């Protein structure tokens, strides 16, 4: 094992010395001990510097498939110290490897006498963690002890808030909610943190970890493990690292307390950079209490290995997550095939540098390169005739692409999750060129749906208008979406007009994504732009400002077509006729009342109307479970802000809404956080009412109860001759359930009382949690793209029709 990056960064910061001196031996009189909580080191500053320096360096790189720049050479002289410069600063001709070891030794001395558990907590503080969710267990007790307010380490310092959840899975979903809804000053999402024990504690976290991996959510999961000295198959031991590897960006078991500072730094970097995702760190109990001593430090340093050009050698040593790169000042972190290279710049900050052209490297740094269309199996091939260009250039592929963007008569934009930090830039492009905009589930709110160019969500349960428009557009600009099957319909019939326009040289497909591996993975584009949504939009907007299109009315007919489709295809809400009931009063009298039943869409529409009229819609964050209520919320809530919708998209995890909502409120205490949940989803995780009651988290919980898993029930109606099985629920009295946990509640089962009950739900419980049980009828969510059909073949009316029995939905 080895490490030099964090050593170089923090040695200079901790010792208050010149950056180059961080790589030389430090006399005892120069040493000063860092504060155990390292509170003076700001994660925000750390990542701002890292991102800025990386962007400066990467701006000099053109085509990553052809560049031969290697780490540690003179090409880094402006922003990253070259190997020659560093070597010149070493005493007595010491090597770069020796210098890295010296820096690591100096850094590690700041932790001497501390346990691994102590270091983990310090790193959480250093990276800005304010709240941690989790559950107890024997194998994680040393780490848990660090969170206690009376632990001697804290003194009068502010501690990380610890929240005990009802189970580990819910802890994961709460952490996801925090991460999904929180944005750091560097524009990236903050990492959610979970702590749990070994065995079932870890395995209970598989679902939230997989959910985070599928939806690109930064998560750091720290779990205890049976001691390294425990016998095989010891109590509550499990091969957690191997279990987590397929569903994490990095899964690793600590082998020594000496590794902990480095592993924590890497965990935060890898979780938040590239496409965000989960990281898992396994902490054997005996190593949690292991002290970092001078002897252990030297043993660790002596074991540092090298990352070489010999692939077989590297794979034989794949268990070493940190290795020096010989003859450079760089290091390799992670596995051989899934690792990154880092270097320390002249100011001793960590900078990710390009040192490979495999998918993993290119997925973690964007090159601002435009690629001509190729098939997916050829995206990594280099050939002399392959068309590439630089984003922002005045000629080449940039000029070609801008010509199409400025002259298309039926352009259309898909804004995906990768555009969530670019709502202003997106608005500028859409308004300047009068381009209709649709959003994916994870991008709802990125383009304000009150705007006349908004077409709202597209896809399987999207609005009809964007589904029709996208099939007829001559140019598609897809920004930060991976063309999930839920938005394409039958892939072979997706974008027929744009494909034809491409053949005729007047349109086509532009795909923007920061992951190089998404190029042509689902849909072959004419232009793949390997960059972020924000950088793409800034470049395009700058080009348009410099040379505006001459025909400003070219999309006039297209916009009129959009308006016509919206008028013809509104989202329909079922209204039930009033029915008379006899009400028996407590005094023995009776009275006749008129009541109308409710449906999912009607309740959500009423909530949306009240939030719009009160002017509070911009201050609201919504979470959902999975099912009819999820899609009805996506269709009928007026989305106005980025990251306003928290939902499980790719994995489709039922039961997440409660945890997501709790996490959103913890991360955004001034926001109105509303969980829109179905009874099927809510029944899976309502034990978190315990946590809400204990912690007094003021969330608003709307339960849409039709005693059914209606989405699956509708499929059974279409594909299985109405043989309903495993889709009906016997719901409890949710108001009584809420009361058991000390939570206020409301109940409504008719439209006549709904407006006042909804007003109370939204306005009367600002500082305390409240549950609203809405009893509704079973209705499908329409429109819906017929399974296995093109995107514009939608079910618009709830009536019987023929379906392709071989295309049953998953």
C-alpha cells in the first residue's frame, strides 16, 4: 500500500511550510500538530481549488484518444509542478518516490497516537460533514463512540449530528435525500454519510447503495467488520467488500490504521467527482482501535508499491489501492482498471490528471472535445480520419454543430440530470433560439415549467406534447441525459425525423455528457460533446451572442405546433359524481351529506394549485416513492427549481420517499419538504416515523392510499387478463400510526373537504411533522407509452385495447 497525494496536500497545510518543503524531511522544531478535528481545513476550498486547477490543465488537452501527455512531465509546468522541478528541490538527489514517502511520513505524524476511528471522524469534519445517519452494532462501536457529545476529543467544539434511524436501509435513503438536495459552492452535490455495523448492517444497505449508484448520488458508507483476528465465518461477518463492488464506484477494506486518512480523502473525491456515486469502506473492529504509531507508519511506508506500465504486474498487486507512478511526482489511486492518477501542484493541492484513455479515466475528467458520430464499439478507437474538434472553437466541428443549432427549424432540447447546475444557461439558449425544452425525471425544475417554452417531462409516463415533438424534431440537443429506455420508447423508432434530417445535412442528434462511456451507448449521435452541461451551454451561448442567427422566426411554426399539442393533450384528472351519504352524529341525529370520491391526480393537483397561489412553490422540495403517485406527481406538480424532485429513477426503489424527504429537510431546513407517497411504498419504510418523532424533523407526509400497487395492477389488467395477485394492500389507519409516534395527522376521503384539509397540511404545521392520509380511488397514470412501442404511441384514455403480449413492461 502507499499514499502520497493527501500527504503532500496536508503536510504543507499542517506544517505551515512552503509547498516544496512538504516533500523534504522536517525537523521536529518545525512540526506542529493539526487540530484533531482539522476544522480549519475547508472541504469547499479544497474542491474549488482542485476543480479550478484541473479545468486549467484540461483546457490544454485536445483529443483524449490521441494525446500522449504523461503525468509529471513539462506539460504540467504552468499548473502542476513538473517532475524536474520537484526533483530539483530534493536534497542529495533524492528520488520522487522518496520525496512522496517523506511527505507521507510528515503528514502521518500529525495522527500519531490516534486510532483509526478517531481519524475517520476527523476526516468527516475536514470534508464538511454536519449530519451522519446510521445504526449501532458491536463491530462499529469504536467509530460510534467518536460521535458522542461527551467524548473527550470534542471539548467545546461543535459535533457532527448523529441520527439513529429505524434500520440501516432507511439510514441510506435519508443520506441519499441529503445528497440529492444539497449543492456545495463548487456546484457539485455533497456526499451523504452512513455508518452501520457488520454483517446484516452492511447487507441492509445494499439497496440504498445500488439506488445511489443507479441515480448518480454521492454516498460514503462506513461499516464495521469482524476483527481481522476473528475466525472464519465469525458472528456477523460477511464479505461486504465483494458484495458492494458491483454497486459502488469503490469498495475497500482497511488493512491498517495508516491507510485511513488516505482512504477517506479518496472516498470523498471519488464519490463526488465524475458521475457521483457511492463508496463503501469496510472497517475491521480491531483496526478501528489500532493506534497510528511511528512503527506502524514506517511499516506502511516500506510497503508502498509502484504502478507501472506492466499490466500483469499491476493486476497481481490490485489489492494495493495507492501506488506511486515511477519517475513522476504522481500517484495512482484505486484498482488497476478502475483508478485515477493524481499529482500535487506547485501549491501542494491535489489535482486529478489525465494519464490514461480508458473509460474510467475519461469518465472522471471531461476534455471539452466534440466527436463525430461513431458506433459504440468504436468510441475508444483512434484513426487518422476520425472527426474531432474543440468546444468553443471558431471552426471545425464546433462551427458545423453551431450551424445546425442556429438554423434548425424544429429543434428540441432534453435537459437531463447533467443540466441541473445550468438552469440560467439553459434558459438563455431556449429563449434566444426559441427552442422547446423537455426534462427527465431527475431534471424536473431545471427548466421552469411556468415558462411558455417548457414541455415538461417526457418519456413512458411523460406529457404527450414532448413525446410527439421529439419524434418530429429535426435537431435534438440532449444535455446530461443518458437516453434511458424510459425516455426513448422502442429504440429503433426513436427520433425518426432527426435521423432523416441528419442524412440530409440539416439536423441530427447532439449528445452532451461528462461520461465518455455514454457516447453512442444507447443512441448514436451525430456529435458527442464530452463536457459538462454548463460548459456546453456557455460555449454555445457565447457563439450565438457573437454571431446571432439571421432568421429569428424560423421556429415560429414549431412553437405553434407545441401550443396546439398542449391544447389537445392535457393531463386528464378523473372526477367522480357526487354521492349522498347518511351521517350519524354522536347525539343520535342523522343528516344527509354529499361527497365525491378522490383520485391521485386530483389530490396532487390541489396541492400544486395551493402552492402556486401562495407563492411557495419555489421553496418546496418533493420526494416520491415508486408507482402511480410518482408519475402523477411528475406530471402535475409545477416544477420550478433544479433538484426539486427527489425520486428513485433507474432502480425504481419503493419506500424511498420518507427517507429522501427527511434527508432533504435535514440538508435544507428552510425549505418546505413534502413526501408524496403511495400506500404500497409507505408501508415498506414507515418505521422511520420513529426517527421523525424522536428528532422532530418537520416534514410533510402525504399518503395517497388506494390499498393497491396500482401501476403493477394496471399491467396485470393489460397483460394478464385481470388476474390480480400481490397488488392489493390492507392499509392501517395512518392517522393512528402517526399518533403512536407523536406526529400530528389529517384525514380526507372526499373532494368537498380536500381544499381546507390541504390548506391545513401546507400552512398549519411549519415547525412540526404532519401526516396527511388521503383515501383515493384506483386510477391508472395516463398518458403512458404502450410497452415496446415508439414514444409517440401512447395510451391517452383509460379503455381496453390490444397490446403486444411479448412486450410486458419491467
